[in-house]
C-alpha cells in the first residue's frame, strides 16, 4: 500500500523529533524562571548580593537574546540536528557547572553558557519539526504540541524552583542533566538535517552583542554604584552608540540578521511592543515576588513557589480562552483584556506591598499571569500574520529577541531599585509601577491592532512561541 502523501516520511522518527523539540523548549523556558525562587538561597551560600542575583538571571537571558538570531542562521548552515545536538550537550555541561559552582562568579559564567546553549536549541528545535512534518496541517499540530512545552515550563517554573530549593538550590540546575542525557541518546534516532549556505551578518551580531551587554551591565551596576558613576555612564553610552550602529548596519547589508523591513507592518510593531512589555511585567513579577516573599517576609522557598501555583493553573485556562476569544472577536479583545488585567494586578501589588501579606501577594499574582496567558497567543499570531511565510522564522526570532530583551532589562532595572535592602518595599513599588506603566502603553497600542482572525494563521494553534 503506498504511503499517504500527508504522512511524515517516518512517523516514529517524526515523533522522536517532536519529543526532542518539545523537551528542548521546555528546558529553555524552565531555566528562565525556575532560578528566581532559588536566588535567596544562592545569595546566602555564594554571596554576591542583589547584583549577583541579577546576573544569575540576566547572564542566561542576555546571551540567549543576543545570540538567538545568529543561532537561527547557524542552524541553517550546519543543519538543525547538529546545532540542536551541540546545544543540548552544552546545556547539560553548563547545567552541571551551575550545580557545582563554588562561587557566584562561576555560577554567573555557567549561566551565560546556558544562555548560549538555549540560543542554539530554540531555532533548531523549530527546524526539526519543520523537517519531520512536511505536511502543513500536521506541522501546525506538531508546533502546537511543541509550544505546550514552553507554556507548561512557564507555568510550573517558580513552583518547581521552590520544591527543588527546599532540598538544595543546586538541584534547580542538576535536574537538567539527566534530561539532556536522554535527549542526546534520542537525537541519534532522527535523520541528518540538510544544510544551506547562509551568509553570516558578523557586523550586526557583534554590534548587537556589545550593545545589549553594555546596556544590561550599566543598568545592573547603576543600582549599586550610582548612575552618575563613570563605570555606568560609559557602558550606557556604548550601548546607545552600539544600537545606532546596529540599525545603520542592518539597513545597509545584503543579508541582515534583523531585516528592518519586518518593522513596516503596524501590527508587527504593536506585537513587538506587547512582547517586550509582557516580559517586563511577568519577569518583574516573578523576580520581585520571589525576593519579596523570601527576603522581606521570610517565607520558605517551597511556599514562595506555591504562591505562583494559582496563577499557573488559571493561566492554562487563559490560553484556551484566548483562542476562542480571538476567533470570535479578533485579536484586539483578548490582548486588551489581558494587558489590562496585568496592569490591574501590578497596580494592586504596588498599593498593598507595605501590608506584607503573603496570601494577598499570591492572589494578586493571578491577574498578572492570567492576563499574560490571554494576551500572548494572539500577539504571536499577529507576528506571523504580518510577514510573508518565508519570513516567519526570522519574524519569530525577532519577536522572541524583543521578549528576552524586555525580561533582561526588567531584571536589571528592578534589581537596581531594590539593591538597598532597607528600602526594599519602596523600590519594589517603583519597579511595579514602571512595569504597570509599560504594560499600559502596550495596552493603548493594542487599540490600533488592525487584523482579525489571525489565530488561524498561527502555526502554534494560539499558544505562545516562548512561554
């Protein structure tokens, strides 16, 4: 009997590719958030203060964001299977380095290595699915399953971090090692990926890395040494110069890593604004909430992690509701409702922070997480519906880069505002106010969303590309 043309060439191998890609996406997203609940214990054992805690988070996020577009190009050049394998192996090795780190500097360096590995894994995981499922309908369902890995990791990350930190914070990283080992055994079962000669935008990549690194360094250390210090002013000036030069290079090179034409559609610009704002709000909530509960209120890590459980459970329903709302009302309604919910939750947390009530804090995290779960699926659909199909991969990489930059900037700025432990609550209130204001701007921008029914064009079936 001839094989159905809509079937993958080898269904068992295709399923292995899907399993590997989903596990990779799960690990990538998990390690962004799982570490937040462990920061207090890490600081007590290794030192480093608030600046060290910021770099433990941003060491990962910075390298991930800065290298994401480059890694997508590399995946095409060397083959997605090879790029994914290298990424998994590096992720396992750097996770072990994190777990056995003797000093805060060693841990930060290992976290940066994890960020490099994550950048290698994300675009190659999507490419593995594209190769394993040539039929568009099956590929759409496979990408939906892949996206579940990121959504679940985003939901359970803080809770799992609390459970593992109760045992020992090093297990937050050690848990990755056996998973990576299993993935390396499975990757041998999938076929070799094709390679394509893709030119590297070396100038753009170098400028992007330098500008982002200088920006995050300046923001983080501004809180400890003062923003008027030379060692802060210089890197911030380098960041501004680097970003200007980056835009100039991208406008002039033949094969830019971030084509400026992607920014022409209004819906694309709105989606990038929303993605950036969402990460400012959600990363800020997890980072500040974890430290507030543990360092200020003395809540044990397990209970601090459990504070995020109600939000995680309701977020699952939010993802499902978002698709139905988008199909019925278009993307503007769920985006606006979701972002408004985040603004309300953050504003309420700002006003009630001086009360120091853990249960109230847990309750107010719910509208922040639930709002994000409503807003992000249709935002992802906007990204993919705003560009030609052949640019979908690049557009997704640009979108995720903006998201990770938003998260990295949030940790840098908010950490600088709470660096004085005696003024933690006022610093937290200012931080949450900034997050709410950024989200309010994004909500107002969402009123100009033009497209309707974009969810049907979203290959993740309404689930976010990065949780």
